[in-house]
C-alpha cells in the first residue's frame, strides 16, 4: 500500500511539473518563435505580407487623365488595368508560397495586395503572370454558368471575356495629340486590349527579402512607358488582340521589361 502511495505521489509530481512547463510558440517559421520552449500553444504570430506594385510613367507617378509626353506626343490615359495570376515566391529554387487562385487587378488606386499570413523566411524570387492562367481562361465560359463559382473575375467594372480572346487581361484606353496642337483630344484616341493564352507573359524578379515583421511589404514598380517601346501612337491606334496580333504581341513582349524591384 505504501509503495502505491509513493507511486501515485511521484506521478502527481511528474504531471504537475509537466503541466507547469512554460508554453508558447515553438514554430520556427513564426515571428515569436522561442527555441527554449517545448510546449506549444496557439500564440504563434506570422507575418502579414503585402505586395505593392507602384505604377509609374518613366520617372513620374502614373495617374489617370494626367498628360505625359509619350514617344514625343502628349498623351493621357482614361483606363489602365491588368490582371496578375499565379503569384509565387521562391527560395533556393523551391516554392515557399504559391497563390494559384488569386487574380489581383492592378490599376490606379488598387496597387496594394494583401497576400495573407506567411512564414518567416527569406524570399529570393517572385514569379507571376500578366494575364489569366490558361486553365482558368479556357474554363471561363463554364464559370459564367456555375452558380457556386467565385465570379469576381466577371465583375463588369473590371474587364471582360469573349469567345475569341478569352480574358482581356491588359487594357489601356486614352487619347494622344496627333494634330500637333499639344492637346490630347477625344477624337485622337487609342485603345489597346490584350488577351489570349499565347500573349500571357511571365515575370521573374530577384527580390532577396527577409520577411520577419508582423506586417511586411514587397514593393515593385511597373513602368507603363516601357509598354510603348517601338509603338508609334500616331499610326498604331489600338488592337483588340486578334484584329492586330503583331501590335498586341509587341505590347505583350514589352511587359517583360516593365517590372522592376523598387529601389
């Protein structure tokens, strides 16, 4: 009987010691990771990651209706917007964050994208597409009739889909001075709408960012001026992609050099 009491007392002491061990965050990918702890609780805090893509026009900030000298001609934009897709972050050539079902719409006033909570890590590269990924693009017609599907991509105030081009993922509408009076007029318009799977372009940038703050931001720059390299707005007024595929392809190819890491 005495031995049983001693054993029970020892067990009580053991469990009391175990239960009184300090608990905390034992996940090394959390901000408040404590390697001295062995008992986990729900206190772990992870970074909230923001992707900011600043729109610029050469050395100037981009603004709708602001007059810029573009290719030697005064030019003003009425619409500029484009879709991003398949955002990925890599470290040591391994994907550490992938957002396959996220389609941020980039335009003036909409340049910050909350990517949610992520792990503390070193983010070496960012990859993303300008355009809607081919699988989603090919299934959009079905999505239109699927009441259970997220229809955010069909929002009428963003861009549109048609059976020829799929999603118009890059849209630029504006006016350019063609008569030499220095004023971009409504009858001197341009309208570029880029779509189709073949014109989707992938961007790969080195960022070398260590994400370890409660709110952390990765900042890029998108220079819209670079989309018009070798485009003559005096003679090349626009394209709906298929009606002028060479011009649409030229603009899509220019996307490859338009993104940089913000200095």
